[in-house]
């Protein structure tokens, strides 16, 4: 497609052609009134006719050029047209000089006016060539007339005097060339500056568009550094990241020639001076003409750069104006940064700050979304099981996985106010023992009083860990965090996470950690309420023993366990002798007190693994795991002795001793199901009651 011509250029060409019409008209009028009536037409007829024809051709060409909209004529056509016009114009002016007196004519001054009008259309080389052509044409017409090849021109009104002054005209033409070249050079410099600025702005806009499209991860920063390097014509470009939590400078990216080397550099220590730390403190650009003699960077860090002069510019995030890092513009040789360069660097960092802010916000949003999604999954898993035996390990493992910690522990506050480790991962028993005893000496041990959290990125560089350095040295972890577990009205405990290497917990991780701790606290409270509700549902309110519902559940569990491991167990049913008389004599409150005393006596006689429950009324049930008939009879005798030796405290200082009848059933010898074993033991109990006081029946009749 033909590149269209600017309408401004077409308009200028038309105006110049109109000036040609004016020049021809003036020339004809002056010649007409300066010559004899018989001479002027013969002198001007042919050249003026040719000039008018050419002007008409140019008018036609300009008209079609203006209306073609680049369809037929483009930049190449306009260049040919312009060059042709100039050559023809030089020819007409030269003819006019010859026709108006040659060396006596004033028309050479038209060259000065003419080339002044065309100065902006040509390159310096073309402009010099056309001026040289004009001078040679002028000299040529003088020689032609001097040698008599053309008849001498008649005197007309376009003469300055009767003396030739071609030397003066040549001097004027040469000076015009010199002055025009100087103006052209100045204009070209301004044009070059404008074009360079336009190119810079174009590349800056291209940089913005490209970066906005591509910069979604840290690897894209390499291409960004390359574009900035080209844009600022620097030897190297470095991008640094400032970690606010650790107060250290981290390598973000560099141009592709040094990126791999630059990214291998370790983060600078907190105490060491760097360009990034310097621009953060100054809040503005800092310049080092020699990096080895600069207060803005330590000599050790300067040795990492293959540069001599560096300008460092701060990068502030939007919209919070948070300091993110720095842009380092480096030159390998001593370099003077002009005000023009500094202004451009300001433009670059404005765009770069927006781009990095966008990237940081994008990555933070993704990271937070991932953490929150992961946390939601962890919390969902926790809510699905409210049993303490499985809930506490799940909380610890979920927190450890969520924040990628190698070790973790969960401490809960006891009724006496002391902290006890309920579950841990990756921590030694000795450490947990000492930690429980010295919990408040740990940084974060007192967070229970303030409902806060504490982060220790490196235990070797934090004075808060001084009281427990001996424990830390033995366990060899390098970073830890403690999040409080609180409810609305009571403090629950603390969740501790440990990392084997120094670890800076990000802002997003802290937020998610606090949120997880809050959810874990709520779940623990729900689990506590659930446990209490479950216990109440399975506990006899009067004796605080398991009730009939709990007994049925425990029998099923024991049957499943006995079937799996081929064990036996015994079920004892006990009914108190004479309890109805106590109720009738002293009333039900005293009867309730007796039942409590009996429950204490029975519990004291049994093993910790035995299961004692109140079956109902004055009946009690006992499950003896892994017990056969012989041992069951032995336990029954112990229980009968315990009852007979238990002195009851009754009103009016009445003392009485109780006894009880018992029925015994053995699984799987006597029965094969939970219902059958209860029926069997109950049947034998009532046989014992019919037989007399304190009887024990362990088999059916027959």
C-alpha cells in the first residue's frame, strides 16, 4: 500500500506554486513596462508560455495529489515532484536573470528568497546540492552572455545600477548557502531531539503495553530490564526487591547479559549498606559516579557489580506508596548523568512502579487466594471430626502444611493455668517437657494475655530468644511463630510452628495463620461443647457413671474387639439387696446418696480398664475386658466384699451395710450378640435374687 502524503505538505506545495504564479506575473509586468512595446512580447512569449504550462501541470498534479488520499501518489511521488519543481524553478530564475541584465540583474536575490521557503523540505545534503546548482547556473548564464553565445539583454527596471555586480551576487549566494546550512543544522538538531524524544515516548508506551500484557511472573522482569536497558542506553540494568519483614535486599532481575549471575547473589545482611537501602532512606534518586568511593554502597557489595557509575532510583508501590525496591542504571565507564537522562529515568520509574505494583498485587492476590483455599480445605477437614483424639493432631498437621513448617506443637491451657502440650510433630520429648515448664520464657509465651501472635524469622539474630537459647540450641530449629488460640471468654492455648532454616513469614501467611488460629479456636470450643454434650448424653447424672446408652455402645465395641483379636470378656449385672427399704424408710434423696456411695465403692474396686455403668434404678453393670469366667468370679467376690464392707451413712446416725446379687455372662461362650449377653446376664441376676441375698449366678439352669 502506498504511504499517504500529509495534507500539510500538499498545502505548502500549493502555496509555493501560487508564489510562482505571482513571480511570473510580476516578472511579465516589470518586463512589459521596462521594454519597448515592440520588444517585450518577443522576449517573453516563449519562456512565459512554457512557465505557465509547467505551472498548470503542477496545479493539476497538486489537485490530484490532494484528492487521491495516497491511493495513487505517495512519498516517492512527492519527492520526484518536489525535485522536478526545484530544477525547473532554478532554470526559470536563471533565464530571468539572463533576460533582465545578467550581471546587472537583481533576480539572483530571488534564489535567497526561494531557498529560504524550501529549506524545511530538504535534507542538508539535498539543500546544499540545489544551492550549488543555483550558483553554477548563475555563473553559467554570466559566462554565456560574456562569450556572446546569447545576445546582450536590454536594460529593464530590474537592474541595480549600470555597473555589473556579479561579485556581490556570488558573495550573497554563497553567504546564503552558509547561513542556510547553519539554520538547517540547528533545525535538524531540534528535529533530531524531537524525534528522539518521540521515539523515547513511543518506546516507553510500548514498554508499558508489553509489560502489562506479559508481566505475570518474576521471569518476565528479565525482558523488562532488557527493554529499559535499550530505552536508557545503559550498559546494565538491575532491579532489586526490598523485603520489609526481614529488612533485606533481594535480587529481583537484571538484563539478560548478567541476570543469571545477579540472581545467584545472596540477600544482603540487614546491617550492610546498599543502593536500595540508601534510596529508601533518602526517598529520592542517588548517584554514584564511582561505586567504590560512594557512601551509598559498601565496598563488598560494590564488588558484585561490573559497573563504575550507577544511578539508583526508588520504586514506590501504588496505591499505598509502599517502598518496593530500586532500579539501578549502571555504566561500566565513568558516566555523567545529564538532567535530560535523569528526567527520562523519572519517567521510566513512574511506569515501572505501576507495573511492579500491578505484578505484586496480582501475585499477592493469587497467593492469598491459594492460602485461603488451602485453609478452607483444612478447616473443612477439621470440622468433619470433633473428637479430641483426632482433632488435635489434625489441627497441628493442617497448620504445619498450611505454612510449610517442618515442626509444630499445640499447647492448651489446663484448669490450673499451666500450659500442656497436647500434640506435636518433629519435636523431642525433652524439648516439649522443658517448653511446657518454661513456656512463658519463650518469645510469644505471653501472647495468651494479649490475644496476639509473634514471629521470629531467625532465632540467632533475635534477642527475644535469649532466655531459651539452650533449648533452641538442642532442638536446632532456626525460626518459629506462635499464634494464640482464643475464644470469646476464655483462653485456650497456643499453636507453635517451627522451621529448620531462617524463614520470613509473609504478610499473607501471617493473615492466614491468624485466621486459621481463630478458626481452630472456634473448632476446639465446638469440640469441647460437643464432648460435654456427648458425655452428658452417655453419663448418668446422679452417679456420674456411664448410663445405659453408653453401656450398649461399649458392649458393641468390646464384641468387635474380642472378635478381631479372639479375646473374651465378661459382663456382670449387680442388683442391691434391701435398697427399696432404704427409699421407703428415709426417702428418695437418701436413696440417691446411697447410690452415689455404692458407685464410689465399686469404682474403687475395679481396674482402670474395667467399665462400670449404672444400668437403671439400683442395678449396675460392669464390663471386664479380656476376662474369662474364673477371673470374673474372682472380681465378683471382690465386689461382694466391697459392698458388704461399705458402711452407709444414714439419718439419725443409722448405720447399715449393703449386699448385692450378681449375674455373670461370658462372651462368646454364653452368647454371640450384644442383646443376648445383656439378656443372659440379667436372667442370671434375677435367678440370684430369687435364691437369696448376695448370690452370684454364672450359668443357666439345666
